[in-house]
C-alpha cells in the first residue's frame, strides 16, 4: 500500500478520494490550485438522480451511477458523523414532467428498463401530478415519478468532506496556484510543482482529480486527454418550504428546492472555454422556463445566478484508473453532470487501486489512456 498520496484537486471527487484513502490509513496531501469546492462542485445542484440523468439505456455510465447511489447512505452517514456537519440530504423523489401526450409513449420504454434497475418509477396522470406537486402548471399532462432520487446541498457536502478529511489528518493545501510541471520519477513516484508552493511536491502515488482542468496533466504524462469544460449556468429563486416538493425535470430545465429557502433552477450546457460568468441569454431561458412550469414564479426575480464548468470527455465516460505504463498516476476526472453522485464509487475505486487491488474488468471502459495511441503510452516518463 502506498503511504504518500498526493491528490490534485479539491472538488468533490478529490476530497472524496482523499477522505477514503485517509480512512484506510494512508497519508494524504490534497493540493487545490484555488479554493476547495470552487468549481463544478460548488456550482452543482447536488442531484442524486441516475435515472433522470440517464434516459437512454443501462450502459456502463448508468451502472456506475447506480453503484454510487447505493453507497450514499453509509457514505453520507460517515462524513456527517466525522465532520459533525449535515450535507442536507433530502429524499424528495423526482418528477419528470411532460407537456404533450406524444412525449409520454417513449417514457414507457424508459420506465420499463429503469424499473428493472430498481427505480420504482411510475407514470402519473395530470390530476395525480398536481397532487404530488400542487404549484405545477395546469398544462402538464403526465409525469414520471421516481421516488428513489434525491439531492444533497453540494456546498455543504464539500464543506463536510473537507472537515472530515482534516479530522483524518489529510493535509489540505489551498491556493497552490498554477500547475508548473508534473513528472513521473524513474525510480517510482511522481513530482508536481505549483506556482505558489515553495519547491516541488513528491508523492509515491498521484491522484489527478482536476475536473475540466485534467487535460493539462495529459501533456505531462504523455497522454491524450480529451476533456473540456461545458458551462452550466444556474440560478435560484426564493422558496417557501414545501412549495416545490420534488426535484422536477422538464425538457428545458430542472428545479430543486433546497432547505435554505432557495429553489435552484439549472442548467445551461454551453461551450465558453473556462469562462464562468453568466449570460442574460443563459439565465433568461431558465427564468422563462421557470415561469412556464411554475406559474407562481412568473415575473419573479432570481436571487442568485452562477455558473460552473462540468468536465466532459469525448465519449461521455469518466477517466478513472491508473495510467498504463505509469502506475504512480491515477486519474479520477470527467464525471460531467454527475460528479456529486459518482463521488463515493470513484473514491472506493481509487482507494482500492492505491491499496494495490486490481482494476475491475467492468471499469475498462473508463481507462484514462483509452484515447492515447498504444505506441505513445508510457512515454511520459
Ligand atoms: N447534474 C445537473 C447538471 O449538470 O446540470
């Protein structure tokens, strides 16, 4: 078992990997270029919604989401107990709402396969829909109710994870600045240098959890890492308790009622490089959709507007595992819209690899070197 681990990135994935490695007895340092939870994790709506987020088929990504959802009860309990903080997990269930009869037929196929995978979903008609969600528009004709979906408050989860990491002895280094270089040492281990840290940092194993920024590590480790940021613009409205009871999804947006009197509405999917500003166009679309779905929101001002960068890979699958030929480096990135949900399963796999366990065949689809020509693998030494 490696005992000097450096985790690169203080988002939910990095903190989760650090937490799991530390509680298995490893000595962990986490390095964050800015502030923990400052990027996609802080912007997230915190949905634990494998069914609403995967509507096509039970592929490897969906199965990974489900595996992670099943870990959540114990995971949250352990983080909350250790940190003494609440992640505000709300078992709200979800409603996918349809405005046209024609949208309902394809949903029956989806419901069938999702119920084979434990969704317990049911189709509800207009009257039942409004009983479940009284503020909903009268134009909604049907909904898919999935009681097994839920949400956490992502900034609180990140805060609790960080506190739990510190309690376990993880050294959390924030404001490290830009990555200057990273290299694999010929005798084993790896070294990184950051602009605001004095001198190089050496590690027996490096875990790269740099979200949309993970691509730049590829350059140093001889990998092709096609990962790019997809901006999610998001906003919130004031919200009285119980006004919106479930996570509600439409073809245009989603709404999540948080415990802090906020209704979060997300999210755009736009390409704007590493820009995290919001635009009138992006937020305007959410505001208009909100008024259409919930008439009580029509004309209401947003309370807060923000954006985060989801790490998207070319094939939509995460990068998770050791780099072939460079076992000192593990990647855990590219979780796109599901980083909060996928954090426990990712952390368990990373900790298993750090303990020297073999990678499961089911995870071959996530191999971080899958985009790199075989002849180039291992040339990053
Ligand atoms: N998981 C929701 C989003 O990425 O907007």
